[in-house]
């Protein structure tokens, strides 16, 4: 599995991780999800993303990792904006640690901006990092102006990542946000990488199908390879069965040629003007 430096943290992290939004939480589907998480880790996808908002996903992940060496994993969770006061952030982190069955997180994020001042949340993040409760921290769903404000709030820590919606149909971040993140050593982690996947018969689907055949891959692997083409970018597709996990992991080895990147850019064009930050 290909890795690259995770922003200013200096930590090498797999370019393809595992998301956990709407992860099955009950019965046989839950057991399948746990097996899938295990398989993903075996294939090098040790970056596991979750959040306190994601129902019992933290508990499912806890069961999946309980027999594994903690230092081999890169676990990320997020605090809800409504809980992101200084004391609220610390309490939320302790709650997530308990649910995950670990004594630290590799990265802790503010899920999106709320009414609580960023100075309070970031001060709590800096405190948690200093105390060894988290190895790094970042944000999610922040545009350039949000990041500029957040950077001004720091006293000693670094914002190492920004997690945003990013897929071939949603590329507005490439105009200003991605260059800004690269300039400030902030990893850009894309969620919902498949987005609205092209239907069969659509020209876009035909392009993906032809490229998949060329690279002995699947259409979805071509999408993931496209999204991680830029330095500093990562993606966290969710998969709760073994076949999809193995498909996701296989995309790491695909290096699309400049001509094929240009072809994808032609059929999945980025906007030619600034657009509001898209988010789910």
C-alpha cells in the first residue's frame, strides 16, 4: 500500500484508508464489517476514519482492532461542533477513546464549523496533543477562509489535515483549497470518493470502463487512482464487505498516465470558477 506524509505531522499514512459512516452495527452485517476492516488492515489500509456522530461505528471499530498492535494503526475520529468547547472537546475525546478501546488517537478533527469559537476548540486540541491523548489534529469541511482563521488561532500546534468531500463530480477544492493545503502542509483527505457514480451507458462510465480494461482494474479503482494522483491527497472509501475492501486496496498500485489523467479531466472537469465548498 502506497503511503505519503500526512501533512505537517511527518507520519507516513496510506493514501487509501477506510471510512466508517453508516457502517453496519448489528447482527451478521456487523460481523461482515468487522471482517472487512480486518482485511483492509491486512492489505495496508490502516488509516481508519470515524466520528462520534457515526452511531456505533466507534464500537464496531473497537471490536475489529482489539487484537491488533495499536501502533500499527492510524485511527482518526471527530468531535461534533456542538461539543467543541474547550471542556466539551476534552470530554468528547475521552468518550471516543473509551468507545474505541484505545488510550490515544492518531488524529482528532473538528467535524465542521459551528457556533463555538475556533480558539476554544483548537486550544483543547493543543492541550490533548501535549498530554499525549492525540498525536495530531485537524479539521473537516473547512474552506480556505476557515483554514486561515484556524491557523491564526494556533499557539504551538499544527493543523495537519482537512477532510472534505472530493470525488470526480465534485472537484471545486482543486482551484484554491488544495493548493492552500499543500502550501501549509495540510493533508487533504477526501470523503465519499465515488459520489454519484456514472450509470452504465453514460459516456463517463464508458471512459472509466475503457481505462479499467487498460489497467486490468475496475472502474472504481480508476476513480480512486485519479483522486490520489496529487501529492498531499488521501481518500477514505467505506466498504463493509471483503470484495469491496480488496477492490479499494488494489487502487493504490495504479499509476495513471498523463494522457489518461487528461482524458479523465476532460470527462470529469473541475469547475472553471470558484464554487462554495461542497459537503455532506
